[in-house]
C-alpha cells in the first residue's frame, strides 16, 4: 500500500525542551542504524521505501492534482519485485535516508534494472526527472529526494577502491563503503560551492548561464578551490565572472544541491562599492549578468511557475524556485531593501 510522505520539522508550538529531546532521540536512532547492521535491517523491514529509476524519483499525482512522494512498506515492495520477476531480496539494497518523528525509518532504492513502465503501473506513479520533481513537490519532500538521489549516485560511482582497484562493500545503511583488501573506508562526499547575491546598495546582480532555462537569472556561484576559505572563493568568483571587487560578505545559510553531482551550497550576501559597479562578464562562464532594481525583482518573484517565454518574444525574467537557496538570497535582499526604505 502506497503512503504519502510525512517527514515534518519539529513544530514551533511545542515545548522547546520536548522538541530538543525528540530531535536528540531521532539523531541517535539514525546513528545507531548506521553502526548496527542488525538494527538497520530490522528498521528496514518495518520502515518505508521510496523508489528511483535510473536516479529519477517516483511521484504520484493525487486527485487534487498535487504531486506526492509515495512510500512503500518493505513487504509491499518485496511483493512488487517478485511480481516483476525480480528477487524480492533486492529491497535489502535500499539506502537509509532519515526517519520520521515516530522513528519510522525511511529508505530509498533505485530499480533501474527493471522495466520502467511495469514499475510505474505496479506503483501507480511515474518516474520524474529530479529537476522537474523539484517544481512539483512540497517543501519538505524536495530536499529528501535530492538526498536520496545523491546517495544512490554515490554508491553507483564508488563500487571500486581507488587505491586497490578492488570492489568495495557497503554497510546495510549505505552510509559507507569499505575495501576489505586494505581496510579503506569511503564516505559520501559533497563539493563545497559558494553562491552569492551581490548588491551595490540599491540593486542586486543576477546572471545566467547558457544552460539555464530561457529568461531565468540567478545568483553567482562557483566551486571552492583546494585550500581556499569560503571568503576567498566568493571574492575570486565575483572577480572572475563579473569583474567586480567585493568589499563585504555576510553569511546567509546552506543547502545540499544535487546538481551536477552532489554540491554543498554556502549562501552569502556580498556588497561592492557604489562607485565600482561596471560589470565585465566572463562569457566563457556566463551568458549574461546585469543589475536589477527592486521593482524588477519583485515582479520576478511574483511568478509561481516558469513562464513559457516563446523564442520569438523577449523573455520574461524569472528567478529560481523557492526550494533553491538562490531564491532565499533574493527574497532576503528584497526584505532588506524594503526595511531600508521603510526606515528612511
């Protein structure tokens, strides 16, 4: 029986000490599952699994037109696999993702070796490209499917030891892989990326790559070089991509980002001197970069879905959707601007 995902953050109306106690218990439970093979298998057998097919998550559309992440109990998925001619024990290859507030473990499994349409028919859903899934899922589900895909992709790409060349073996939770020939342990990794919204005090700078959907602009971003601090990366990327020198930096937040592989986005606000705002775009990195006024950004934020933007017409400017931390940076900038104007 398919179930809808319900992984909820601690409610702010709860008693704070109780909220913290629940969180600590959950974190210790998850850590136990990573370290105890038997406990993890028991949790899998009583838990729920969501599916991927070649890294595309399975979604189900409700009668109300809302897309949800369907969950399969262990026994139900075993039965589905058996009906599709696959050994039901394949479900034990599931990777631990998290657990609910009731300590019910959540796992994910890629069934890419099975016929896609047959799985979709059995499960009553469709496998959807991850980028498209982000536009249709609720807030708490989007990061969950991103995390699942990142872990599954990591396992698919780390089946052999880089030192010995021999196969690695994963633990039951899927939180590590081991080369038994030399004892090396491999853990999933993320690549640190700085993403920054640059402002001159009254305008913000947005840019687009040629690969972006037509009309979409976002904050500047770049990978950290070996040995760099986050501040050094930010200043270097802004200088390289748009020819501007940053004078101040303010941290905003962070986000796991599954594109192109598994990135760790560190979001910041940066300012440049009002007298140093001439943009010099590196066209090997960017297709375009320009300053936007508060009114232009407000208009872009009003768009809830990507505009059609026909090729024969000037594109409507839009920004990344709400699940992206770039969207958070842009909204924070708007809030700061409005607060500044109100205070004048």
